[in-house]
């Protein structure tokens, strides 16, 4: 049975293993060196402290002798991270979603991404950006399926495996709330990209 829940410290090894596959074998990420488990622990902490979701999807019926989560198998993860790292972008997040290769194409990604968006607090995150390699059309399709809109493309902005790769930019706007006010008391932008 599939279960989507907040990521825990014990999930970081599985998260690291999943991401390592994409770093070493895919242009889904432009990272060239996989993150260590300690780096994933720090990322999990910084994301959750910021009030943003970091979720895993697991198969609770599977038996994984190496699993540290009660024998279940983590099939994927998704989180809302920092977008551009400047104060004016504080209410914008960038999503990341990765599944074990054998879990792809089964509707798991759609469920996980929808759960991630549902878990986002509109008082913390107003807009979610997806920056997707133009060589991964499955990810573009996945994001479109849950309501992201394509807002632009850039060619040749990333380099991996000896070639230049473009990006597709997609945006999802959370429903506005009465808390749609910036930390400095200024109203947060209500349309367009700040």
C-alpha cells in the first residue's frame, strides 16, 4: 500500500540513494556530485524549519531488508526548497520530485506532487516554480497534470555529460489567503513574477 508522509531523518539514506541515481545517470538534475546523507539531513532540517513540506512516498507492503523505516520501501520524495535565495523571493519555492526509476509511470509522481502542493502553507509559499530539464518531457507532463503552467524556456543554460541542456520553467500559484502579506508589512505581489 502506498503512503505519503513527511520525511524523517531515517529516510535520508533512501533519499540520497534515489537522488544519486539521477545525478549519475540523468539530466533531470544538473548536479554533478550526489549529496551525502549528511547534506540531505541538513536540507531536510532547513526546509522543515522554514515551514515548507518535505514528503516521501513509501510502499508499506514491500520488504526492504536495508530499510530503516520499519521494512517499507521509500519510492520517492518531493520538497519545496528555496527559489533564488534572495529576500524578495521569500514566498516563492522551487519544487523537487524524484522517484525510484522502477516507480515511474505508475501515477505515484502525480499523487506525490499533488500531496506536496496540498501540504504547502499559503502563509509561507505563494508560488511554486518548477525548473525542468527540457530533455525530461515526463516531468513537464507531470507538472502540467497537477496544474502547473509553462511560462518560459531557455536553451543551453545547463551543461552535463558533455552537452548543453535547456530548461522549461513552470509555475503554480497557491490560493491567496488573508495572510498574503510580506514579513516587512508590504503586500506580497498578487500577479506575475516579482
